C-alpha cells in the first residue's frame, strides 16, 4: 500500500466541465464587459474565439468566421440526423408546418398573458429614446459647466472626474437595459406558456423575469442619480421612475417566484476552498 503524501500532488489542469458554468448565459444581461463570470461562460469564449479568427482572416489568413460557423452548423446537423434520423420529402414539410403552427399558437397565448407588461416595457424603450433626444443638451451643458469651473479653479479635477464617471455610468446603464427589459419579458411569458402543466423546481420563465427585474432595478437607480444631478428635469425623470416602478410591480405580481430564482453562477455561493493539510 503506497504511503500517503504529506503534501497534495500537483492538481491536474482544469477541464472544460470544471471551467465553464452550465447555462450561465441564459440568465445574464449580455453585458460581458462588466461580467465577472465571462471567463467561465462557454458562449463568451466561443464568440471571442470566432472574433479572433475573423481578425486573423482580415490580416491575410484563409480562415474566416463564416468558415468556422459553417463547420459548427454542419457538425450539429450531422449529429441531429444521426441521433433521430432525418425526415425527408413530404413528411419533412408536414413536420415543419406543424411546428410553425404550434409556435404561433404559443406566441399568441404568451402575448395575451403578458400584453400589459410587454407593452409597458416597449413604451419605456421609446420613452428613453425621446428623453435623450429632447434632453441631450442638459447633460452636455452640465459637462461644459464643469469644464468652465475647473478652469476657474472653483471645482477640483478629482470632483469633476467623479461626476463625469457617474454621469457616464448612468447613461450606459439606462441605454444598455432599455431594450433588454422588453426582450427578457417576451421570453419570460413565452416560457411560462410552454411550462404549463410541468412541475419544476426552477422555471425558465422565472429566470428570464428575474433578469428583467434586475435590469429594472439598475435602471431605476440610474434614473434616480440623474434626477439628483439635474434637479431642473425632475418632472421628466420622475415620469420615467413612476413608469418603471409600476412595470416592476406588475412583473413581480405575474412572477412571484422570480426573485428567488437561482441563476447559475450569479446567485450561487462560491465553493469553500479546502484547507491544505499542514
């Protein structure tokens, strides 16, 4: 019997299954630049690899991103055909028409179920565009005023930089989430219709609704900061805040379990590190 080591052996290299978090990209906000888990997201890594290949192709390489995608689709098609057999001719057309009909029925039921919230989310996206189109001169005037005060010595460079960073962050957050809320809501209601009759501990509809709720939380926070920065625009910003708050209440009423949904990676506690033997 071999003698037990007093020190652990060198661990094997991390495997793909250990590195990537399964399903993490289904319940994220697609903001990879700000995500702490992008290096553990298979979709992000594959996308980055494809972009690198496209860059290499532009530099004179023969490999292109479209070649890579073609191979992926071809391999997937072969695997599907191997797994279940591929219908052909008239049977193939009948199966396609039946699938389209089912999908349309599900979409109509989803639209009826979430019509009010989806319409409110789409309205918010349009309201945001209108606000920035009409009020863009306000933040621009604020920036010019800060530059003037810095030159006059009445405002420190550090304070001006902090305000600019805060303003830029608010605008980025609002712009990033203004359409995502609607997209995630549509998915949430579509999944809810498909899940009828199922008994699942965690439902995709709740996960998608949670992403929409988190986007609403961050958007509300960003609009609140803009309200503090531009008190002369309190009325127009307050209109956005009231609209978003009402939409959030509606989503929480339709998806009461959404906040409790555990998103892979994001809502999981990191595993405790094992103590090494002395």
